[in-house]
């Protein structure tokens, strides 16, 4: 299980948000209580993402170590649209199931990362042309 002091869902959403920025590589980690679970998102081109997950022992010292110092647990390649869509759906399901208050009770240290969810949804909708995550149309101005 993950440490309760880290804001894992917010870190995940923020890491995905980075896929729309200028950097080719994003890194963030989960604290699995003394073990670092490091996510590395690398963009070989404009549309694809190589996701690698490394497990590094001893979080007290691992943050300064290169990815290769840990065990590679997972590697897969996805289109950015597909990967971000899946992450958004997972976060939305958590929100639907627990609500903001329920999430706070469960996770305690951190509220549900609503701003992070909305930022990522907006970027995904705008750049990946996802119909399911399309931004709602602006309400029509009411005639006076
Ligand atoms: Zn989508």
C-alpha cells in the first residue's frame, strides 16, 4: 500500500499533465513505505508515451539515484490520448464512487485533486480530441 503522506493521485495527474508541456521526460514517484515506485514517462515523438515503472529500495536515498538503479517492473508504449484517457477515467471513477468528502476520509492527508483532474481533462480534451472528455459547451447566453 502507499504511504498516506504522499499525494499519489495528485502526483499522477500532474505527471500526466506534463505530457502536454515542452519536456520529453516526466518523472514522479509513489511512496510504497520505504520503497520508491518511480514512474517515468518518455515521449519518443509527438503522439506516443513510453511508460516505465521502476522499483527502488530505500526511499531515504533513492530519489537521487538514476532509474537504472532500480528494478524495471513495467514498460509499455501507448498513445498519449489512450494513456491519459485511462488515467482520467480511473480518477473519475474514484470521485464517482467516493465523492470529495469520502475521498478525504479515506486518504486523510490530502483532498481529492479536483484542480489536477480538471486541468488534465481540459488538456486532453483540447489536444487529443477525445469525444468522451470533450469540454461542455458554454451555456448559451439567455435572451434578454
Ligand atoms: Zn478521453
